[in-house]
């Protein structure tokens, strides 16, 4: 139970289950109230592991699945990232600070790691010497976060701390990693399973988890 709670999309799965229960025909108002309270409790308990932005993104994805609007959802997500990057570039070119409220994430990789820092740092460095593609980096991020070796952070931050930590390596651009991560966390077909949870991606991520925890 604890493994399921901390690893993977455990909180999201519990919320999904709660919503499915609330939609069942014939259940009483009291039962629906209890389910709604449970969903709210789960979201509150996820604080520190999921941000408000994570839940908003999850809800958008969920709605896209229900309405079969996955293409529109993907395009909208892409446009949001492009708009953010454009704003940041314009601000730098004009010598203006970024908008208030968007603080730069200055944490280092050791600070992001939760435990066994020296061992994990060594294994990440070894891995990056042979696995350098955008998908490799995205899988590494997923494995580190799902196995609770690292705190969640923006992909841009993750890419930057890798480059900062391993100066002898050349880490691919964050844009490609972001696209690979979005692809891995996209629902497969009409199901609620994500690409990362099936096929060769699932095998690769599980192997990564085993490598990091050995």
C-alpha cells in the first residue's frame, strides 16, 4: 500500500477512482458527499508531492480524455510552453526581470535529491554517459520522481541542474526533453494508461528504477 501511495500516479489514481464512484447510478447524496470529501482529503494530503499546477494539468488531461479532445489538449499544452518561453526570451533581450511571482528555481541536483545523494549522483552521471537523448532524460526524470529519489521540479530546472552537476557532459536542450516528457505522460489511445506505463517505455523506466535503487 505504501509503495503504491508514494510511487507513480497514486494520488491521481485515487482521485480518478473517487470520481468514478461518485458517478455511479443509485448512490445516495450522503455517499456522494463522503466521496467528495475523500477526494478533497487526498488532494490536500498530496501537498509537497503535487502542486496546484500539477492538479490543474491533471484535470485538463482528464477532461480531454472524457471529451476525446486529446489533440486539442496537446496543442494547447504546446502553446502554453511556447508562450512562456517567448515571454522569458523577450524579457532577457529587453533587460527586464521576469514577471513577479515566477521565481527562478535555484536548487542544485543534490538539493533536489531526497536520500542516498552520493550514490544516486554517481549513478546518474554514469547513466548520462551512454543515455543522452531527450527521451532518455525524460525517462530518468520520471524514474527519479516516481521512485522518490528526487523531489518533483520543472523539466527546465531538471535539465539545468544536470548540466550544472555534470559539466563534462553536454545535456540536450530542455525543449526536446519537455516534448519527450509530454509524450510519455500522454494517454495511450482512449485508455487512462499513459505511454510511460506500457511497452518499451515502461520496461526502460522500470529498469532505470532498479539501476538507481540497486
